[in-house]
């Protein structure tokens, strides 16, 4: 690798982030790495996000090159990610959301970790600090549950992704696998993580480089105890389950496109097919499809779904309002324990 510092791209993607966009953008402009290209791309926000972006960029006279893009219509996270990856001129693209805050050394730390690795690194992730709507919180958030040694089989078995708020990915992923696609409306981090593990290596930087905001308007918020309410939870649950289904299909297609010759390709295919079957069954239950309950029972008999998982799936898909009330109760109980 050249002795000259490489051009990095920080891609800040916004969508209805009016309350948080200023902090997110100012943290991007405050990065200490040079040379740095900053792309601010808005996915057709309907609030005041874009006006905030234009005002701040108009007053910026710092060293970084800033490029602006505003989509005429909402593309969704998959197609929006494809767009910024295609726009990027840096080899490594650091992804940022319009409601999170990047530490000033985020890009530089990632660039140095990438350059110093002898491996074919196509993705880096870092630790983060969880914060609330007001920016308060100090809980350490790791990018995945199984530590810093990440490979395709671990991602496949767990069904996990590296935390999307902390990801940096090589532009070569787009060349190898093609676009993520507009059908991916959630879980783009699952697709990117798996692609990188199929085609190369992943490095986890064990340092919190992002303040990761969890709030009632985020996807996490709509499917977690901090959802704004029952309707938001149900809508988020629907989006999550359909998003997982599209993601599992994408992962299998990516295996054929970029990993079919791997020694473990057959095992990966079996694991991913199991995830796809479970996702298809969950969506069928959500839609009340005839025979979906029988399919779930068959998965339990075959050992592909545990009894506890089956009960949880039934409650989520058939009685989502009841499941939401249970989660709120459980969340409140945990809070009381923490406060005691």
C-alpha cells in the first residue's frame, strides 16, 4: 500500500433526522483525517433535515471536500447505500447515519487499522457508546455478540450483522456482488457484513468510535421497548420481519455470486436456507397465510426452531399488541432492577 495517506470517504445518510442532523454533520466535518471526502446524502426527507444540511455546509470552510446529494424520491436503505457507494471516490467508505455522532478520530482510526492489516480487509467495524435521544448514555455497545474474530460461518450461524452504525466497507464489494437492491429496506448491515466475510476479511476496532443513538423514531426504537407506541411497534415489527426475509434471499444470492467456490459453501448454503425458511414462515404467519402454523410446527419437529422460539414467533406475528405490552413490562422490570 502506498506511503501516501489514502483518500477516505465518510458517507452521512440522512432521512427525517431533523432533530439530530446538525450534531451528526458537525461530527463528520470535525474528522481529523486528511484527505477526506464527505458525502451527505438525504433520502427524500419530509422534515427540515435538508435545510439544516444546506445551512451548515454553506458555512463550512474546513479542509474536507463536501459533496451533497438529495434523492427526489425515497429509495430505502438498500438502494440509498448503493448510491453513496457508487458516488464515493475513496476506496474505503465509512458509513454514518444522520442520528448518530462520529468521534473526531473515527475515520483516522479506521484508516490506520485498515492500512496496517496484512489481510484483505473489506470491512471494519468498531465499538460504540449507546446514547438516548438527548445524547445521554455511556453503555458500551459491541458490533456483534461473538467478539472480534468475525467470519462468514459465524455470521451465518448467528444470523447477526456487525453494527451498521459503525461500519466501514471497501468499494470493491459493489464490484464483486453488485447492488444491494431496493428490496432491502432494512438490515443492510447484515448484507454488507456477510459480503465482506465471503470475499475477504473483517477487522473489529475495539474502541468506541461512534455515539450510537437509540430512540423512538429509529428502526431499533420501533421494534424495541422504547417504541413510540403500539402502532409504531407493529409497523416496525412488520418492516423487520419482511426485511429479514429479503435479507436472507440476498445472502443466498451473494453466496452464489461471490462465495460459491469456498470450501464451506455447501455448509453456508444449508445454514442460510434454514434462516430463509424461518423468515418465510414468520412472514406467512404475519399475513395469516393458510398452513403457516403447520409449517411452524414442522420446523419445531425437525429441530430447526426451538419450542421457545416458536412460541415467541407466534406471539409476535399473531398477537403483536400483546407482545408489545409484554416487552414494555419486561423493559420496565429491568429498569427497576438496574435502579435498585
